[in-house]
């Protein structure tokens, strides 16, 4: 078991006498805090406040979240007396494992989703949990409000999504139809779908769904909508996606996963939240529409 570097001082002795791992790294960083440079203090503060993330993340990821460089993270580790970041991370993991459940620096907090040594199944669920959080943090309120306004005010909505995205296009259409909004989908280059594309006009809101590289049909749909001056909304997991570039309103979702397919958990949450946003504009009116739709 590795030991934390200690100075021969009273404060160090107090740290050494404490059970190893029970806030040992955090306490040691606090005791040395004023010795660090400004950039190293950014790293120190982030580790103390987010010990669980320091235990999981690479030096590059930690640097990005602390708004500094990976070399600063390494230099900070060495300033503490570790050989490098892996040794500091091991100390963070030791403390994280021994930290009392439900507390963080004396403040009540949620227990970790899974243990550090989680299974592949748990890793996939944990990634979905992070994706929803990342999506929520990346969305702008202005963008979401613009999307809700566009849906609520549209005379008709055309949702384009192929392959895996076809399911989500169909589900979004279902949610909008519950609100008695006119919605159609384009999920394949069939004659019927191409006929729907031919009817796009400036009163049609065109929503393009894509994951990774967009299907040519989705790109074609967005180009046609732009040419016909139709309002457009892109929901995609790639900021550099051509579908996003062609759209007036853009909403991004996170799809990172250790699994062999992209994670669509955040996309599902985003779609449901958009529909609820439309509903919340006039809940009483929409309740009447939903009841009537279910009676049909």
C-alpha cells in the first residue's frame, strides 16, 4: 500500500495518525494549499471538491475540468511528492473507498452510483447517468426555449431520422400527436417519405435527428428545408455534424458509452423534456387534447 508523502510537522503527524484513506489526501492538500502556484491551486481545489472524479478520470480529463493543462496536473502530483499522476490517483481511490457513505467533506451528498470495481453492465449504466448530466450542462436555456417555441407554433412538424434514429423520430411524433400537434416522420427513402419531403414549406418545422455521421437522407432533408425557408431544428450528438450546420436551432446530447453502440439515453430524455416543455405552455388546454386523443 502506498503512503502519502509527509512533512515532519505537527500537521503532518495528525494526518499520518488518521486512518489511511479517510480524507488523508484531501487533508494533506489543504495543509499544503498556500504553497502551490495559481494553476496548481486550481487542480488542488478541484481534487478536494471532486475526489470521486479524480479517482476515475485521466490527467487530461481532470485538467480540462479544472481549466488547466495535463502537464500542470502532473507537476502538481510531483509537488505533493508523488512520482506522477497515477500515484496521486491511487491515493484518491484509497480515500474514496474509505469515505463514509453519503458524505463529502462533511457535506451530505449522494452515494456513488457504483463501486470503483464495477462490472461492464454497471459501467454502461454509469455512462448513461453521466450522459444525461453532461447533456443538461451543455444545453442552453435559450436554445431549448427556441426549440419549444418552434414546435408549439408550427403548423406542421416533419421529423427525419433513419436507422436507430427512426425509433426516436417515431416516439417524438407520438408525443406531439398526444398534444394534438400535426406531425409526420421520414425514416427511409420510400416513395411515401419522399412525398412528405415534397410538401415542405415555410410553415413546416423540420426536425433532423442524427448520431455520428448523418444519413444522406437526413442531410438532404435539412438542405431542402433550408432551400424552402422552413424553420429547422437539429438534435445531434456531434457539434460538427452537417445536420447541425444546416439547422437554425441546434440541440446537442452526449452519447458516450463503453458499449458497442452509442448511448441514446440522453436523447430519449431530451425528446421527452421537449414534449413536456410544449405541454407546460398550456397544460390545461393540452390535457383536453390528450384526453380527446385517447378516446379516439
